């Protein structure tokens, strides 16, 4: 891979609609291509111009040993959330000395504290979407303890 200045790493997942139930990773789950819950497979990626790409294995597949055996899913493949997969892919990019850029991700990743904390621990800058219900504090700040409700007697 040619090493030069890089603007951003883009984090996303891609739904791959499927009609049947036998393809590895197929489950009823959110499919971005369709904008709704539907039968699909999901692949999780970090892109420069796609730098890492891996099929997301839903927990129903990860925990079904017979189904995995029938289609040849290796035993070492365990269930991971999409943010966990992305962090592993990003760690791999960092270890491969790929030029670092700002990590961009939608709220599916931005809402995950572990994902954001993982980026910080890798020394990466990020711009992620979050839902309005997600609470954040500036670096170094923590929430104040709740005020007492009344006198105890």
C-alpha cells in the first residue's frame, strides 16, 4: 500500500439482502440498502478505498454450531459486535502502519462508548454520528453525582 497523507478512515457496514437462510451470516436484521429489518447479511468495513472488509456474523449464526459446520465457518470465528469488528480492523490498519486519518462513522458506531474509547486509546481523531439520547462529556470531565433528594432522618 502506498504511504502518503490521508484525510479520513470511513467506518460503515453494508447490508446484503438475501432471500434464503443458508448463506453464511444471513439473519433478519437491519439492512441499510432496504432501510428496514429484512433477511440479509452484513459486512463491516473501514474505507480509504476499502482497506478492510469482513462479513458480520450475527449472534444467531455465531451460536449455531450445526449451521456453522454445514457451511464451513471456522471454530475460531466468534460473535463480535459491529463496533468490535471495526476496532479490530482499525487496530490492524494502525499495526500495518497505514497513514492515519480522521475516523468517520455513523451513529451505529458513534453511540458505542467502547468504540469511541478504543479510537482514543489508538490516538485517532474521529467524527462520529450519535443519537440525541447519547450523553457525552468533554475530555477529562465526568458527570456530577446526583443531588440529595431530601433530609434523611
